């Protein structure tokens, strides 16, 4: 995983370009996929032509899960099968499916191998041939073009792992200090080149320990924050999404400050945490222990602690947990009415 704290625009773009140069795609017919046993404890996935093996593939866990899911093969069941049964299942359900797969591959550099050894190509995603490619190099430069039209912003964090790329931008002129903490309006730009996320350009409120976002609430209000992978990026649409994010995030700053004062009973907080499907039980157990002596908790404290615990999870698991945590705050609910009310209050001053 790549994690950059406070990087410049040039470093972010060069990081994206470096990865782009190592990635390539291939459409693979199901007939070209074959599981072969290797020795007593190994299995390889490759192409079999009249007993001659070639085009060996090495799947990431995520990519292999995608491949099995496409043919409705239960992953947990497959994992428990002995090697010979795995081979039979793979060759029947995957190799004989009579479909095309869209493989996204990556060159991880030179591999040391014996001259006669077949080197596997790393597969980072297994998608359908209908997948619309929208890669990082198509999204982030457009975002930077829009941001360059204004001052007082910086990249707070850039994260890129095998599945998801996410960048957090802070607007320095939309910062309020409350309870000795800076509450900063910002935006998150999220994308996946491997089918784990659409493009999201969404408002966010940051404090020193975490960031708050709530895309589900915004979507219920028909706010345009998501671009589905269906081909080329509409640059004008991206521009408008970036501009809107700053205004909405400023409303969120007020709502987060209010959430430090709005309190709920401990039992309510634990029920809320338990309702988050993506939150592992071990993390819920931590909350239960930490809050054992509490009578009530501020809503912002509940959301903050859940988000902080989720920080150790992979991005594709962390993001839904973070988003769910902010429901308790009511972040961005009725943001248009709140935006108007805030503007009226400022005019009266």
C-alpha cells in the first residue's frame, strides 16, 4: 500500500502514472483457463492446449474471489476443498463457462526463476468484458484542474492499495476551531481500477484524528457524487461535483460541532455499533469494553471511535464502516435547508 501524508500534486500524479505504466489488460476466454495440480501441495492456473501448459496466472485474493463469484462458486466452500476437488470445480465452472473474462494485470518487476520455469502473470482483477474502464489517470488530473481555480487547499492524504485509490483534500479557508480541534471542510476522491468502487467525489469533514463522510444520505437527496464505470469521464460533471463538495462540507462542519454536544445513552451507542455489518466483532468487543463505565456518549465520540478502529482495515472494507459510522451524527442530512439557514444567519450579522 502507498500512503502519502501531505503530498504535492506532482507527487500524486507521478505515483498514479508509475502504476499506470505497470498495468495492462487482457480479455481471456474461459477455454484458456485451466487448473493444474503441481506436486502434492500445489495448484496452478494457466492455459492448457493439448497437454501443453502456458499463460500461467497468479491471482490476488481479491481477483480470485471475483472470478469465483462470477460463476457463483461459494468462496468459503472452495477454500475448504482438497486440491483435486478444487481443480475439478475450477475446470468445470470457470474453464467450461463459455464466457470472456476481462483480466487486469500488473507487472511487479523482474521475477527470478529457472529458465524452464513458467513465470506467472499477476492478475489484480477479474471482471466482465462489459466493464467500463475509468482509471485513476482519467480522474485525478481533472480534479486538480478544478482545484487549481481556487486557493487555500492542499492534499492532506493520498492512499493507494491493490483495490482502491483515495485522496483527501482540505480547504484551508473553511476551517473552524471547536473544542481545541480544527474542523476542516474537504473532499474525498475515491476510485477503483479493480471493480471495488465507482468514482466518488464527496464532501468530508476532517478533525485531527479522523474524517467524517455520509454518501448514502447525500444520495437520498439526489446529490451528484458518484460516477459509475461506463466509459469516459464527463469532465464538466466532475468539475461541478468538486465545486459542490466544498459548500456541502461546510454545512457538515456545523453538524459535526453540534454532534459533540448531542448525547445518547451507552446502550443506544452499542446497538448502533452492532448494527454496522462491516464492523468486525472484535472491534465491537473493544467498544463494549471501552464504554463499560460510560452512562452516555456524544454522537461525535461514537462516530469518531468507530472510524478510528476501522483505520486498520483494507480500504474497501474500511470505507463502508466509516460511512455507516456517520449516520449517528446525521451528517449532511437536509444540507440544502441548513445551508440556506446558515447563509441567512450570516447576513443578519
